[in-house]
């Protein structure tokens, strides 16, 4: 009986040690499936009014970066931008089911890493827009889809890929690829 108890305690200790060693960041929950990778507060209430407004009109969004709401009638082409894009433009992309990657990376090597990672994703060419965004903390990357948000420190390729696979083309009320 002592041997069985000792084996049980040892097995529990191994499982516990593996769980601690392999645990995700504090932003992550769940079992690693794409749906459970995003943070608990990833579902954000969608703005009821998603009408077009005149180009140049500023909109106060509930989240930074925004995940839904009123927007300009012209959307951004897919791609990796080194100049900022206005929230009012990219919200139109979100409405189309596109993923918007907002980044505030001060290290050029991290910007290159992010760009390379996104270009390696087959989905990015058809469904992704990346832009620098100084309204988030330095060192952060925020992925948004219609009514969804996932924030991370630095570039985390696995999380980016899972977010794209989960939400690209499925998030917005309209399904329109942003490729020119």
C-alpha cells in the first residue's frame, strides 16, 4: 500500500511540476486550443451603430484599439504598414472580418520579427492589416477582430497564428477580403 501511495504522490508531483513549467502568460487561459488562447475579456460588446461616417470625422471608441463601431467608408488594403492608420479606417476592415495587428514596438528587430511572422501566415495576405499604434504601451502587440481583442508583450508567433486561424474572415458582419 505504501508503494502505491508513494507512486501516486510522485506522479502528482510530476504533473504539478509540468503544469507550472509549461504554464502560459497571465494573459492566457484554457487548454491551448485556439478558442481558449485569447484572454478572458477577449469578447467585447459590439457597438450597435456601425454606420459609415464622413471621411475625416473622429470617433470616440470604447476600447483602445477599437474592435467595432462607426467608421469611414474606405478601408485599408491588407499589408504591413510602417505608418499609422486611423482607427476610423481600420474599423471598416474589422467589419469585413479582417484582423488588425496594432503594435508599439520600439526595437526594430521586433518589428522585423513581427513582419516576418505575419508574412509567413497564409491568412495575413487576405485578412490582415498591421500598423504601428502609439496608443498602446511600448512593447505591446494587440490583435483585434470584430468584437475581439488579444494583447501580448512582444511577438508571440503561436498566439498570432491561433488568433488568425480562429477569427480571420469569421469575425465581422461582412466577409470581405482586404486584398486590393
